[in-house]
C-alpha cells in the first residue's frame, strides 16, 4: 500500500471529508489484502476444519469490503460515477453486466439451497421408474426393517420373519465458492447428482430382486418373433398368478421392450398394446436390468414394497478448497414378502 495512513499524521483537528474518503480506501485495501491472505493459506492447509475457518473469515472480510465501499461511494460522488462508468466499459468490451442498484440485485447466496433442492427433487421424480411404480412404506428414522415372508398353507400366514438394514444411498457434489457468492452457479451439477442417485436406486432394487430366495425362475427366449415373447410372458404370468390375484407387472430392458413394439403375427395388433391390457400393474422399462432377464411380478403390497427410511435430503457439508461440498442422500430398500408371486425369466 503506497498511500500514507492519515491516522499516522500529527494533527489537532478531525479528519476532513476528503481524508475520511482516503481512510475508507485504506481500510478497503486492508480488507482485500486480508481476503487474499486467508484464501491463500486455506489452499495450502490440508486440515479441513482449519481450512473451513480460514475461508469463513475470508468471507467475513468480503462483507467488510462492502461496508467500507458503501460509505466511500456515499462520500465521493465522483468515485460512484466513475465506478459505474467502469462497469459500462467492461460490459461494452466483454458483455459482462454488473449492477449496483440494490433493487435490481439478483437473489444469490441466501436461496441457493432451495434452488438446488428443487432441481434435485424434480429430476429424481422424473427419473424414477421402479420406485414410483411399486407400493411404498415409510418408516422414517429407522435403520432396519422387518421382512414377513407370507405364504398360503392352510390359510395365509407369516412363515418367517427377519430383519434387514436399510441401505443409505448418497451422492456428493461441489459448487464453487465464487459461483455461490455471485449467484452464477449452475443447478445442473445438482441435477447430475440426482440422476446418479436414481440410477443407484434402481440398481439396488434390481439386485435385491434378482438375489431373493424363493422367487420362481423361467426360460427367456430371444423373442425373434412376437409369438415367442407373448408365450414367455403368459407362461410367467400363469406361474405368478398361482400366488396372487395381481395386478401384474413387467420389468424389462429397453432392448427387450423394443421387441414388443412389433405387430403380433396372429392378432394383427401391436404386441405392447395387447400386453398393456393384461399387465395392469405396469410395464416398467429400465436400462438397469440386463437384456437377458425379464421380471413378471404381482404389483401389490402383499408381494413386495419399497421401504423408505429417509426421504431425499440435501445437506451443505461446507467449504472444501475453492468449492462448497453438498451431499444428497436417502435410505430405502426393496422388501419381498411373497416371492412365489414373482417370476424371473432368464
């Protein structure tokens, strides 16, 4: 800093308006220097707790800069007009627009959590296929759930009980500190995290479904013609219907689904339209099941449901380097109660 600190000057009277303006410039420079100091050290510190404190103090110094600048612009009208002119020159040269009018300021840091959560919930709701189609039971706050295996043996009764943990699914993502401060962050980062979370949901459910004991197995042909496809699905439906009245659904890969979009040789109708009238429990198409497997199941709470231990939540973990870390998480599991009403074709 090349200016002379006005406080160090020997004097007998108070600072003039011009000297107060100089003092405010001096104070602003000191705050900017402090910000650089704290952020540089934060980048070099590995301990996350200490790093977090340095970045938080740097953030406070930025507010101090704003306080001193507000006073300076009130005292020095020339500074205000020249500052605005500088903004206009930058906009002319680069297209970057900066505004000082508080009434026109964008809503920034205070509302980013709501913006990110809204983007997350929207993409998760749209992306869910299996979770949105199966029955759901909420046991919020619980870390495990009870599975009652239900069978018909001289009456419907529970033949076995066991407890299973509710897995926690999480995705971490980062947004730059500067982007959060000035409101230029892109919610697409949160959207991507939501998409990956949905993918993990479906993989978890499919894996649990395919590995559950007691589920019936059948042969899956290549479906070179619609008669093969119809025959495989009707045979599976016949087996599943021995343990449930339905409604029945199908889970299959997009490539398998594409084979149902042909005209049935004997009926003269597109096969998928025929199947929709039969499988009223839903025809669920997901890339998270392999092409060599198809699941036919009774879509009722007595056969299986999704247990939810925690709804989708978004948490701000705090600064990590030049970014802020966020964690989106949920807890859910598939609960199979009557495996005899499920048939896996493979």
